[in-house]
């Protein structure tokens, strides 16, 4: 605030004081010309002008002092504080005017006014309590405009306005909630935006006690890590919270960017977790005293191997018949991969493909001395198909971001089927070329440098596949 704002009130006060000093000399002339009442009115006007000008100047000085204090402090002082100081200054000015103008009779007026003020105060006690609560909240500053706060169940939202009597909140449903300041001051208040807008929340998932805890944690953590919207750092985690009639209750904890996005983050995490559980053939637990739907365990595919079920969902194996997939699955090797361990490394020789059964794996590649994070894979994803079908070296390193389980399929397990049905080669090459095109399109959208590599055509895939499996042209 600029000091030039003091000029006008200072000039008004100086003029009023000059009028009071000059009044004894000019009062007789005014009385002769306009009467005694006019002379008394001139003095009263000078007194009123002097008191109001002084109050005006003092309020400007207080505003200037508060502005300079706010510049030195960590945050701006609340507007309610300056309003309160202004009200006190002008209230004293009114008392001064009454005392100066009415003299001894001012005592009776003040006594009558006190009774009237007491009656009004009793009638407006709730509003007055809200006003003083607003003053206290403004001075303490437990929340500011734009903060997400929660005072009680059903009383939460983003602060969009703070005034003397109430605070206005915008809820997640797009509505406005006007909360009296007295209610906010008297309730336990949670500020979801302080000290930081991000915070941790959790969802509960109950699984049957027959599911091993290590496997359950692996599946639930995989779902949380693959969920969009939530923060990747700090990393989500899974804890056992309780054992009840349903089974084992797990707490999936994750970090959200702000309170406004919490409900969408919860939706994303639960949707991803349920998808991971469904892919693994695990259902959320139901109370044991109730009948629950058995799901896959009661369906006709109960005898199908887990590896066969996963292969049936992989695009490049869509050309194989169920019996052939079961034959491949029977030879597949199940591997447990601890967190941090690499499944394959860039540049290694390879002749096998991997299907992710459980857990999360990160794909990294070193290019020009720089390690690039290319992808994150979860349940049902496949890698190593080029090594399986053409014998190429591994093009990237794949390591476990969590404890993981993968099925490894070697080329020698595929060889008998390829020799019985050589027509599969063309279908496989078509699917591989389509898959490579999608990968390159995604890489282009993400600006990855691997686009410098030439794309292999369907005919290139076919030539390499036939040569690797010694198939006739």
C-alpha cells in the first residue's frame, strides 16, 4: 500500500482542526449573520469532521502497517483483521463525537444505547458468535482460499469464499455449501491441502484365507501400481489389516495428488485391483454365512491350466487351437522372480517367451549410454516373442518391480506344433507385425528414441521365423 493514500485523510483532518481553531473568532460574525443556531452547527460540523477524519487517517495508517507486516511475514494477514481494526477505530470515533457534542447528556444516551445493544445482542447472538469465530479463524488462518477442508461428515469441500459470518465450500458434487464460522471454529477441522496437497489414503479388500498372503499382496500391489491417476512416488503398499468372517482384510494404501481427485483415484485403484484379481482367478471374499457365486472355480474351465488360460488371452497365440495351447502350457515353466531381479537382460541370447502371471515388471533399454524406461507390464502381458519365434537377442532388460510369477515358453515346445501346422507361420507373422506397429505408434506418441530403428515388415518376420524353425518356404 502506498503512503500517498494518507494525503487526503490528513488534509481533511487539518481542515477540521483549522475550523475548530478559527471558530471562536468567526462565531460572533456567523451568529449575527445567520443566528446562534448556525454558529453552534458550524462547531458541531467541525467536531464531527475532526473525529471522522482522525479515524479515517488512523485506519489508513493501520492498513499501511498491516501491509508492511505481511510483506515481512510468511503469508498475508487476513482481511478480517484489518476490518476489525477499522471497526474499532470508527467505533471510538463515534463515542468521541457523542461525548463532544452532547456533553453530560451523553451518559444517558450511552446507557439507553447499551440496553438496546444488549437486547439486539441476545437476539443476534448466533450471528455475533459466527462473526467473532470468523475473526478468530481469520487471525489463526487454519485454511485459505483454494484449500480442501473437512469439518464433519458431509461437510467438506474447497474453500471458495471467506466472509465475516460464513465460509463457502465447493463440494465434489458441484454444489456450494455455506458453513457458519461458529460451526467451523467448534468442530475438529482437517485441512487436506496443508502442509502439502498430496496425501495417502487406502481402500480395503477382503480375500479368502485360502489365498496365501504373499500371493494376495503381490496381486493387490500389482493392481495399485498399474492404476492411473495416483502418484507413483511414494510407492503404494499393501498391509494385512484384520482377519474376520470374510477372510483376510487387506489395506491397499496409495497417494493421491489432492483431495479433489481422491474419489477418482479410489475408483482407478479398485478397478485395477479387481481386474488383476479376476485375471488370476481370485474373487473378493464374501461372509462365510452367506452363499457366494463361485465364479471361475465353478465354471466349465476349472480344469484348464493357468498358463493355458493366460495364453488364450495373448494376441499372438490367437491362431492356435485350445488343444495346442494346452500342449504348450503343459511344457511351460513357472518361475518366481523376486523384486529387483531381472528376468532377461538386453543383448542376451534367447529362445523363449514369457507370460506375466502375477506381479509387475519394468522394461528398460540402454541407448547411447542412457537407460530408458520403455514400459511397465502386468498380468497377461507378454515379452520375448521375437526371441521365441526368430531367435533374436533380447532387445531390452525386463526386471521385477514387485515379486512376480511368469510362465516361460521355450521354442522347442513350439517346434512340434509349427512342423505339424506350417501355415501358422504366416498368421504369427501377421500378428507380430501388427503388434510391432502398435508399439511403434505408442513410442512415437511418447517421443522415445527407439523410433530410429527400421521397422521389420511382415515378410521379414516370415523369413526369419521359417529359418529359425527350419520350415519350408
